């Protein structure tokens, strides 16, 4: 009976005796260090912002392949997409169904273009607006600007941005490598540009252009940058009217 009592006392008191030793071991090995407090916010200078916004490439010619989704008034068309654009005024883009047949095409030669959608043809020049073309958001573009957006060229307003933004907000998002990011915004009455960038690397993550046109909003977003070229393009008027392009491969000049 005394032995049983001694054994019980030893077992029940062991955790209390070992706890200080366990905590000391955790501190020594760094296990307790996993509970880290938030580090300081990254410093952002005009030089970092200037470097980030000058990083993207001004694309003159492009050849790419990927996937495209078009949604207009709730009707959805998606498939494979390849595009070719040259300085000579040549442009060609095809949308393919899952079975490999072309369901829509946009072509141009010598700065004159044609869109072929559901066996209906529309002809115009590079300077013509695309009003009446049954592509989502097309009415906001000339044929030339539409072709450039689809082939990963950002609007001219981007290249004229000053190094000092109107607002600078630390983002809750982090880059794929875990770096903290910030959003720099340039605001005017008709256009707000937001650039998400990583201060640590000075690289651009995405750029969004938010236009106010005739009381309506149009958003163009460029993301997934690789070597200064965006591989993702989204043009959206609302949830029922947008174009999304995700390139798998791109070669450019």
C-alpha cells in the first residue's frame, strides 16, 4: 500500500516537475519561436514605385496561346485561344471550342480588320470603335486598342504614371514567396489605377485600371507578370459581361 501510494504521487507530479524543463528545451530549440509577432511594415520609396511601374515591357509584337472566357449577358463562351500581333497592322486571334473547331475569330491586315462570330462578319479599320460587335465590353474600344489589350499591352496611361501615387496602402495579401505587398493608387475623376507591388523586390504583381465611362464602370486588370509581361488579362463591365484571357505561352518583342 505505501508503494502504490508512492507510485501514484510520482506519476501525477511528473508533469509539473518536467514543464519548466520542456519549456526551456523549446526555447533553446526554437519551437516556441514559431509564435512570431508581426514584423515592421515594408518601407516604400518613390524609387521602388518607379522601378515597379517601369518593369513591364512595352510589347510591339506578340504571339501567344492560352485560354479565353467570354461572358455576355449571362451567355458564356470559353475555349482555347491563340493570338498574333505585329507592328505591320497584322492581327489574328482564334477562339477554339473543346472539340478544336474555331467558334470566333478576329483578323486584321494592313490595319483593316474583320470579326467573325457565329458566322456573322463585321468589318472595320483599326480606328473604328467596336460598337455593335458581339464581344463583351467591345463597345469601349477601338479595334486597335481591343487587339492590344487582348495581347497583353497595358493602356498608355500606365506609362505616364508619376512615381508619387495619390495613396499608398499596405495590403493584407502576400506574394507567393510570402513578401508583404502594398497597393499604390493614382486617382482622377475618370480613371483610377491601382498597382499591387512587392517593396522587397520592387516587382509588380498586378495592375487594375478602373474607368468611369458614361456613368458606367469598366475594369481592366493585368496580372501574373513574368519578365515584365502579364499572362492574365481581365476586362470586365460587370459579372455578366467580361473577357478573361490566361496565356500559357507568350513570345514577344
